[in-house]
C-alpha cells in the first residue's frame, strides 16, 4: 500500500515537472519559477525587440524539438494559452508605445529577432517573473537544423549589435555570466554592428526609458 502511494506521488511530481502543459505565466506555480525550471515551446509571436510568446510543449525539454507541434489554432485562439517571455541579460531598442516615439533601431532589432525564432522551438531557463507578468528567461535555440549546439539568443543578439547588456538592478545573466555579455557587446561596438553602426554615442534603451519617464519625448539632446 505504501509503495503504491509512493509511486502515485512520484508520478504526480513527474507529471507536474515534465508532462503538464503550462498555459501562461500568470498560472505558473511560483515554486516552479524559483527553481529555474527549463521549458520548451514554439514561438507564436514576437512583441517588442526583446520579448515574445511561446506555446509550451508539455514534454521533457531534452526530447528532440522535431516532436514539438503547434495546434491548428489561430493567434486569436491562442490568447491566454501562451507564455510571455522576456529575454534575460539584454535590452533592445524600443518600439513606439502609448504615443511615445520609438528608438531609431527598434524596428530592425525586432525584425532580427523575428527572423531568428518565429515559428521555431526554443528552450527557456526560467529566472523569475517580472512586474509585467513576463517570464524572464535565458533562451536557447538552434540557428538551423544542421547546427548541433544550442545558442544563447540574448548573447547572439548583443553580439549582433541589436541589443545591449542589461545592467539595471535585478538583471539575470544565467550560467553565462555578465562578463560574456560585456565581451559580446564590446565585439559589436568594435565592429560597428547593428545599433552601433554610426558610433558609440547611442542612447541605450535604459536611457531612453528614463527620458520618457521624465516627459522628454523630444529627440535626444546632442
């Protein structure tokens, strides 16, 4: 009897950890988040230049991504069934929001991100849930079906010049650590990639958001 109860409890834990599909960030157990679980999902949409939605695949993350399939649903049907992911460790140029102007490289950064992950399967190591109910995560994906290793999406975006290192309080850098992010940014700046194409005198997303908070929607002072 005790053995049967033990197996039932073990089965429940296995189901909760590996086989239960997570509908959205709001319904995720806080304990699941604090233990930095790994989840997989298919990217259904890209919002800004540093966040997107995934449809969680209720299978162990180590199984082949080719097993993942998105249900035959429209984007409208998927409302409330996807997890909002915020890329950890980096910040990307802002797009226009709530009547505020965006940053010059915002659209290009979003296009870059969209081309890399939309419709693809990604693996996310969860760090925390932020104030906007997004899951902050280190995200990994394969750039092509022929690429054998998983690539850290945030690091690749910083190295490509379409993002910069996020250095605000509470920043998460995962197993890579901040030094690798800083090195990737230095490489992008040295080679004038992306947002650094015209030089290093660039208003970072953090500086832009601070300026917007102060009501200075005018162009950045020279």
